[in-house]
């Protein structure tokens, strides 16, 4: 009977050993997480500053050149798009831009700026401005 017990014990040890070895192999005990979708990055705190060139007490809507300087800034923005009401958008990665209005007279405009993130999300703000454009006079032209 001792012989049967020794044989059974050896068989049990030999059977148990591979189970322990195989059980300890693996990828850390958990399945890897599937790749996650990139999270949306949404710009915040968008500001727009517009300076009309030549504004002073005598020229409240500019010096007649029609030139404006724009500065946009936002958290998490990688680029900016400026819209001046003519149907197109002018891009800037710095948030700074110079634009010239050309319609003669004193005109009101709405300027929009869009801040874009690296995931394509955007926010926008707008500002109303009044700009004077003085047509060029012929008295300053030199004819030869």
C-alpha cells in the first residue's frame, strides 16, 4: 500500500506542476484595453481685440485707410479663422491678422473669429465695428 501511495503522490505532483506553470504564464492577468477614441478638445476663453488704425478724437472710426489689426486668443486653440462678411475665412495660427476694408464711406461691419482645436472643435465670438474708408483723391497724383 505504501507503494501505491508513493505512485499516486508522484502522479499528483506531476499533474499539479504543469497546471501551476501554465497558470503563471499570461499577460498579467487582464486583457488589454481596446484603443480609446480621442477625446474632444474644445477651445475656451476666446477673446477678440480689434484696433482700427488712426482712431483719435478727430477720427473716431479710423484715419480713412480702412485698416484694422485683429488679435484673437483662446485656450486649447491651434488655429483661428477670421470672417469679415464677404463669405470667406482667413486663417491664422498666431491669432494675429491685418485686414483692409475698401468700401468708401463710414460703414458698420461684424467681424467673426473662430478658434479651432487639434480635434477640429471650434468656438466663435463676434464684434461689431465702424470703419471709415476715404477714397484716394486725385490731387495727390503726379502725372508725367
